[in-house]
């Protein structure tokens, strides 16, 4: 038996290739199909079939590309809606791959047509070895039920179905391995989903937060109460996944600066996949910074870009531009027109404006805020205490585009911070759309650390304003040792500049 898990680190999706007897099946393929084709070729396998556990709502399936490149037969759950030829998989059906058997187990909830696949290796035993659970039972949690429809009633009905499904899975023997369709960080999992790629049914039965609730109604209430915000691209992705089949797109073409400027005038956008540091040094105003060296490019782009908005890739090379295109296409953003030939240098040579973003550490950020800068906290709602400090403004990064104007119009310098630094490049790029006040990005620290520094400074000032309490037996003229400034606060930061 050959069993291989593939993880799309950008989206947190897991897919699988199972092979035996020279044939293979791919289960829940991601948009990028080269890993499956390369692995199959290296192991002398022919991809005979593509199986899907459900119609995906968070990413495009690579089924059409695999069918075109390998001739694979497509198999979907019996309840799936699809505008292309496929085989329908009914509950209880057995799929043979050499001596492997995959049994179809209906597990509605995340989607009404959802199935899981129970794997038996008949060359070793008659009982099940593993279950490929798709988006039902995950490691540490269960899937979200609100991607079926936007109404709460839809989510409640789906959650009730999911309750029964995960308990059917939990009834499998303890030793059965659990291989889910998502890991932590995915849009499709609950907040307790682990980054661990697999588990066992016995371990999940003992520890999974989604299996802890006693009774269906309590399960529904608790699950819906901890759902994150519903992604904006659900309907678009489901529509595309229902067909017609999508095959490999044409390679990106290089675009001259004047072509890019024309697209921008017509409502287009530049997506910059370079490192955050490269963006800080030379940024095209209005471009969106989504560094390829960090996960979540597709997920975050889906929140900030229009579904049919013309897009231009900016990257360090043509190969990186193609990678950026793949990550955008995976979430249904297919209107990428090409990549900026020559990159930032070509833009500069053409007379296009460039901006620079300052980088500051925690100590310098504290100084800037005390001097009148705004500390902009772009963490998601619920990540921070309910009452921000004076001088701190909280706007979740996903809401920043619509409120960037009010920040720039204040004329105050802005220090952008979050919990880990992953969202600050995105937020800073949104604020740099039309120039404005000095802009800094917090690095090597969190916005919470800046707030703590501000509170320590404030407490120190208050203590200095109070008259000292006389010590017993001390002379009235005795004074305390002078307070010296923390040398960490002397750390200078490069000021942002704008050039043409």
C-alpha cells in the first residue's frame, strides 16, 4: 500500500493519494496538481480516479486539471451538484484500489452531500485501518456547519446533521487512524482544530472538543457560538466547483508599466508577493502586500479583493508570480491579468511613485505613541481586551480598507501592530494607498507588549508626581535616587520616506 498526505500550507487543506497494484486514487485534490502527478510518476502509479468527500467551499478543486492530465475518472458523493460527467458514490459502496478498499460513509453536516471514506488494507486485515474524514471530524475539533447557507437556520440544521455524523465516526474502533481534510488555520475548521495532521479515533474520542458536548442541542449551541466570521467567497467557490471543469490556466504574461497603470485606473489592484521587508523598502502605493513566504495568502486575499477585480502580480521573479497566481486562483480569484515586468525598478524608471514604511520595535513604538502617534491594533475582534488604552485604535485588518481614509486624514503618525506580525504588512499596505502621515510597522513584538510598555511608562510618571513618603528616622531633606531612562527606549528607528 502507498499512502501519502499532501498539505496545502497556504490554506490548511489536506489531500491524499492512495495506491496499490500500479493504480492510484487522489482524494480531495487541491488546485495545484503537480505534487500528485510528480509523486505518482515517481512511484510508477497511474492516477485512475479522483474522489471528493464534498463540494468544497473554501478552495477550488484540482479535479479538472487531474482529469485532463491523467485521464482520471471523477467520483463525487451522490448528493453533489455538478455540471460535468462523474460517477456518483452511494453510502456503503466499496471502491477497490488493488487490495485496498474504501467504504463510502455518509457524514452530512459541513455540506449536505458530505461523505467519509473508511480504508481497509485487505492484504493485512479485514477490519478498518483508517478513515479519511474530509471536513467532518477533524483533529481536535469538528468542521464548521455554516458554509451551507448564510442564514442561522441553515447552520443549525447542518450542525444537527454534523452531530450525528461525528458520532458515527467516533463509533469506529480506537485504533483507526483519523486523516482529516483540514488542519489548524483552515477556514473550514473550528477554533480548536489542531495543526497536527492526523490522530486516532480513540484519542479524539477522549480529547476532541467537538465530541465533548452532551446532547445534540448543546452541541449545536456551543458550535455556533464559537464560529469565526463566515468567509466572503463561499458561494463563489461552490459555484466554480460545481462546474464546468476548470483546467490549467494559460501562463501569466508580462505587463508593461503603462498597461498596469491602465488596469489600476479601471479598478484593478496590484498584489505584491515579495517579502514584507522588500515591500517596506519600496512599495507601490495602493498595492496589497501578501508575502509568499508566509501562509494564508489566498485566505487573506479573499477577504480584501473583489471576485472579478482585475489583478496584477508583483513578485521577485516570473516563477514567484506564477506561484502567487496559483494561490489566488485556489480561492476563486481568477482575474489575474499578468505580472509587472521589471518589478519595482521598472515602475520607478517610468516615474511611478514609491513609498517606504518604517519598521520599529516595541520600545520605539512606545515612544512614538507617547509623542502623539496612533497605535493601530489590527487584531481580529475578540483577540484583545474590550477597552483599548488611550492612543490605541482597534480596527480588525479585514475592515481596514473601508476606514483607511479617516486614519490618513488625522495627520497623526501611525504604528501598525498585531499579535505576531503576520498581519502588519497587509494592514500597512492598505493604509499606504494615497500617501498621508508617517507609517510604521511593528516588528519583533506584539501590540500587547506596546500597550504594556505604555502602562509602565504611565505608572512611572504617576509615581514621580506623588510626594515621597518619609521613611522612619530619615532626614526630611533626603531624596530618592533619580530614575534613569530605560536604554531600550533609546533604540532608533528608520523614518519612512516617500520618493518618486
